[in-house]
C-alpha cells in the first residue's frame, strides 16, 4: 500500500537504445552526455550517433590567411585576384590593382612611381602561399600576415561547407550524401574534409591484400613452404612466380651417371615455365605439377576446371600448370552466397552461432546484421561488454514529482511521498485541511503534498506554524508614521486617534485642528482669541498707564495726545502706540533654508527720515524639560526704507510661549520724532501637527 510499480512492455531495443515508456518507443542513448564512452578527452571528441558513438581525433584543419584560398591539388595557399573576380571593390574613378593577399584602389590615369607600384611592393610571403606568377611555393623564414583592406565573406575549403550560422565550416559526409567515387567492391569511410574507399573483396588465388598500401601483393609460396615441389624428388627446387610458383630442376656441376633425355613440349600460351615438361630420371618419365603424361608420352596441361574445384559464386580459370578461382558475386558483410551461387542472402548469425554476444545478451538477427541486446531494464557496459542493470532513477525522470523512485533489477518502483496517496494509478494529493479539523488557529491552506497555516490580516504566524499573534502595527511601523497623531493598536489592526482640540481627518490618519475661536469661547468679548494647534488662548489687552484702547484696532493701545513739543524729550521717548501680535506654530516646525519670516514692520518714509529697531525677549513661559528659546533663535533684518523683518532661524520645541518686544524709533535729520512698540506673542504647541 502507498506505492505502485511501473513495468514497461516487454520490448527489446537494439544496443545503444533504451525503451521510453512515455512514448512507447526506443530512444537513442547519448553516450557522450552519460559518460558511457571510452574516448580520450584530451585528444578525441565524442560524437554521438544513432545507437552508438564515435571518437574523432582533434585534427587541426589547414586554413589560409585572408586574401588566399587553398589549392586542393597542391594543398598550398594561392593568392586571390580580387580585381579579376570583378567584385566592384573600387569606385568608378579608381583602378583596381591586385596585390599578394590583398588589393589596392588607385585613381585612374595617374602615373605611379616605382616605389608605389603595387606589383613591386616589398612583402614577406606566407610559408604556405604560392606566387601568382609561378604557382610554386615560396620559401621564407618569417610568417607573412597579408594586409586586409576589405572584409571578405567566409569561404570553406573542399570537403567542408558553410554552417547555417554562416560563421563556421562543417565537414561534408560524402558517404551519407552519396557523392563519393567508391566502386561496389569498396566501402566508403568518411573523414574530416574527405573520405576513404576501403576494399572489401579478396585478391584471388596466390595474392594477399595489403591494407597499408591497398595493393594485392603476391604470395611467395616458396618462402611460405606451401608448394609441393618436394613430391618430385630432391632434384627440383621451388621458384616463385606472380600468383603461383614453379618447380625447376636443380642443375648439377657433374653429369649424372645415368643418361637423361628431356622432351620439351612448347605451348603458345605458356610462359615463365621450365623448358622441359618431361623429365627422365633413369628409366622413369615424370611431369611437373599441373601436367600429366598423354598417350604419346608427352606432358600436357591438366585442365583443373573440369573437376569444378572452385566454390559457389566463383568461376574457374585454367592456366598453364595451374588454375585460378575468380569471384563472380561479391557479398557485403552480413550476407553469404545462396545455394544457387548467383546471389547473396542474409546470414543468420544467431542461428549459426557465429555471433559475438556474451551470455548476458540476447542475439537478434537483422537483414545483413545482428544485434546483441540486453534484457529490458539493462544496458551494455562498453568496457566489460556485459549487460548491467539500468538505474532508471539515476539517469531518467521516470516518476512524477510527488513520488520517490526506487531502482529494482531490470525496472524501478515509484513510492508516493508524504502528503500523497496511491489511488491505484497515480499519487494524488491529500487535502489535510479537509481531513483533519482545527489544524490551524485561523486559516488552513491546502498545498501540493502538504498544507500551511495562514493568519488573518493584522496577525503573524508563530514559530509553531499553527497559532497566530496580533501584530502591533503602531510599534512595528512607528517610524513610518502610520498616524499623524497617537496610534492605538487593536486586535488585527490599529486606529489613529487625536488629542483634545483635534478631530480625525477623513483619511483616518491625520489630525485636523479645531478652531475654537470661531465659537466665541472667550468670556470677555474684549479679549483677543488666538487659535492654536489643539487649543486656544484668550488674551486681555491691558494698556499701559496713560494709554487707551484703540477703538479701530482691537489689538492696539495709543496715547490720547500724539503730538509732542519737539523740545519735550520725555514726551518724545514715550511710544506713540503699543500693538500686540500673536503667532501660533507647531512644535519642532521645520525651518526651510535656515530661516523663516514671522514678522515685519514698516515705518514712515519721507526725505531725511531714519528708523532704528531694538529687539528683546521680555517674557518666557517654558517647562523645565523643554529647551528654552533665546535671542539666538531669531534674526532681525533692517532695510534702508525704514523696514525691518524678523526671521526664525531654529525649530522650537513645544510647549512654550515667548513675549517678544520690538521698538522702532524714527528720526528726522538725526532728531527723534516718534517711537512705537510691537509686542509679539509666540505660542508653540505641544504636538508637531
């Protein structure tokens, strides 16, 4: 339970192939990728073929420099005459002059000095470049790099063709394309840039084929000891001939004691044979091998072909003293002559027992060949030539991602992973959320092969991956300013609140100030109501002694009598009026560019007048924990037109309140004519909003 076994159909693939269950077909094994090859990685390149592989030697191909092309007959680099090929390399007003490895464009009808003539330009030739005049190799001791004045299209040498990317040359397989010149008795073997024709048939009686020089060489029967001259007695010795041998009588230095008479029978077609076909030794007459005594007592040639000494598919050729069997039908490898001897038929190596399959393999006969196949789930080890079990789990993806692969002998097994169960066909996902209640505190999310717990918005998953904890957004994102005012955490979320004197904005984040002064909150209607951020203040204007409230300006006190005798200095020193100003700012208000204008005053302007301004802090109300403001927080800028502007140069931390006094004195031709006092109340609120 909990697993299943996939066993493919009983299909035997040829060596170099494996059975793919998904497509139910035999697929080629790429031995170069799987490492199942014995190529030398340093000197050879593994090339995968259908059902096999080959090791190709890393051979450097001879190439020519730009401006030259390879001569297929001399294997030398010949100069390319760009001008003769009419490539229209020069302009219509120029003349093309060919140079060794290049060309030059010169203006027409312009004489050239000897030093500038291209044909006499000194150069060092390439060691494999031929002269355009002699077509002979030019010897040199230094390499020549011909000048390149134009970019040339890539051309390939014979035996190669341009690849599809038009950037490299690839080998032409003449054997596959059928463009070779091998005859029927030869086999075509492809090589890099060319091919070889290998002889497949024998050379006939008396000859042996030499594969090194591809020549049928004569067999020396005398040296090999395969002659039968010894049957004639000690008076004969073996002499080798082309394709055969002869038995010659041994010449003696002294005449023999017995009389020997020889009779010579001359036949027109006989050559290179002993002149005596009949030998009389004592009273006996003998004939040479290949001859027999006729009724007249003469030696005549034996026609061995009458006894059909040759095998099936061979014709017999009778020669003087011998015969030769000539093959009529040549059969390719894997075929043999039929019983009639007039054709070829397939050789069943598996039935004959002539195959070379080892005991672990299965012999499968094919038309002209046979294959040694391994049982299903096995492959051939190229070194030991034995069938070994294929670890499908290691080399192939045979199981789905939701199953573990377990290799078995000749097959494999798929076991379902945790979170999956076997339904008899595949491993299906288990929905743990539906199967088990209360796995998670908030949400259970089923996943492929498992599940996960999720929390509602505003909660985070604990380390047990089951329970949830509320997220304190106010603390976690305190630097992100979720709220302009106070932030209050609530289960799963947060909310923004505002202090007294503010109301929450429509966006739920900002705090908007409530202008209490619009509701007439001051008890005395003569007081001045000043709205501040989050609050308000009621200021009662108490005029100094001898000053009255200006009925036209609620925030001004003036003298009843404004005119003074120019000689009455005490009257002149008394300010003509006191004005009161109120400025409310938030705590730590940013000061852009280092200064912010908060107040300005403009005195009378007439010819000869001059104004003086004095600034001081006369009252300050500030808690002890708050940095107190002083004159260094301000800067007074006086202009020539009797005007002054007061700037705030630093941010002020609230809450605190400062009363600032600015006195203006006006002079006419250096004589004091009047003075005025402006008192500014600067209220800094507690919050920065």
